[in-house]
C-alpha cells in the first residue's frame, strides 16, 4: 500500500469526528436507567415494528423495480438519453424529501393524477401503510440502482458474451452470469436502500401522515416524542442508530471477507 500525503491522516480524523461526534453526544443524552421502559412502550414498539415491516417490503420493491433499470443503464450505449435517464433516476437523492412527498401526493393522492382513478375504484393509497412503502421506495431506489449499475460496469461483459456464445438465452445469462457476478453491488445497494427506508421521514410525513400503527414509523415517532418526551426521543434515536449500524456493519463485513478470500485465491 502506497502511503498518501501526511496531511491526509489529520483530515481523515477530522472527517471521522464530524460523523462520530454527534453520535457520542447522543449517547451522553440517553437516560440509560429508563432506556428499557422507553424502548418497550406501546407506541415505540408499534413504530419500530412498522418501520421494519415497511422497510423490508420497500427494499424488495427496490430490488424488483431497480434491478432491471440498473441493468439497462449499465448495458446501454453511452448516449445522451442514457445520461438524462440516469439523472432522473438519481433525482430523489437531491430532492428535499418533502418535495418527494408532495410529488407522490400529487400522483397518488385522492385528487392526484393516478389517485383519483384509484379512488373511483375504491383503492385508497394516501395516508395508508401503502403510502409509507411508496414513499420509502421512491427515496431509496436510487441507492440500489447506483450500487448495482456500478458493479455491472466494473464487471464488464466478457462472461456474458461467452455464455451467449455457448447458447444461453438472455434471461439465463442475466440470472446465472450477470447478477451473480454483480452480487456484491446488489447486496450493498440493497443494504443502503434498506437503511434509507428505515430513516425516511419527510416524504412519509407529507404523503402518509402520522397515524399510530398505520403510518407512524420510527423517525416520525422520534419527531413526535421530541416535542413531548425528549428522553423517549433520545432512546428511540439510539435504537435506530444501533439497527442501522448492525445492518450496514454485518453486510459490509461479509463483503470484505468475500473480497479478502478472492485476493488470497
């Protein structure tokens, strides 16, 4: 490993402090004595369970909808329309979450572009659990698409061409060659999407509201408790941080072990 300039280490330490410092501050504000009672209250458990359920469903939707899109972007020729399409896919990353929520409301709300037709058929989306899933999918899908597209581009097309030459159909090549080779990118993208779903707040509040047991996810419960019970808000924030760290840590540790085994071979 080639060492970089000496100033990189102090700069990296400062960057780490920017990330870790607020987490340390959070730990200092948690009421550790009352922590079990705060985390096991009825509203806290309902919000946590709803967040986990909706995040899992939303991540699965991201996989189903985002995988074909990532493959198309990775394998399409370098043309202007591809760059514009990629920009549209990444748009939820730069939009304020409340704008995303308003866009969803304008589309799937009771008087929205699609919602008014669904309402006429007796299907209600806005301010339901389905709205939570749609909001989470909207903001999280770019993470999966970016991760998978990058892995597909890095892997190249040599093995795909070889499989096609041997007579494999395009679908078989995709299922048995393309996606297995891109598995690290798919896994990391899905993990980041899941973490983003867990932390989604603005679009969910705007599009789904805050109904306990229906649309009040853990971030919304934290925001509500911040006004009336700061200790409960701190405890729930800690729980959300721990869940996110475990998910991301386990996934990237697995990925790192796989990469090290590959280097040893």
